[in-house]
C-alpha cells in the first residue's frame, strides 16, 4: 500500500494543510494582496503583474509541503512518484481534481 493509499496517511496530509498556522499565513497573504485582484472578471485576462504573486503563493504551499515531507522522512521525488501512481488509480470527482497536476 502506498503512502497516499493509506487513509491514515492521506488524512494526515490533509490535516497538515488545514493547520491553523498555515491557514493564518494564507489569510495574511490574501489580506495583503486581495485588492490587486479587485477588477478581475471570471474568465478574463490575467494581469502579468500577478505572476510574482502567484509564485509567492505557490511558495507558501511548497514550503509547507516540504515541512510535512521532512517530518515524515520522505524525499520530494518519492512523494511525486507516489502521487503519480495514486492519481492513476482514482476515478470520478477525485480523478478530475488530479487532472490539474502534471504527470
């Protein structure tokens, strides 16, 4: 059984991303930058100035994931390999969510 296929491990990962401290970091990021997106219309063009904000936001998630992997004693490439194998075995709504990730 892979890391992600174990319900216990999957729940541990989900809980890690629901961590209060991490949520506060995201809330602070949202509060600091929400006004920059005030004029965005769904389906509209993305302003090129948002690229740096996207990278910063992505970095928040990546740093948090790296802390989780470190705590679990897992290397990033091992985790990516497991997620790719896991994604091949899902269906329905969950499969649609995984389609957003490159394989």
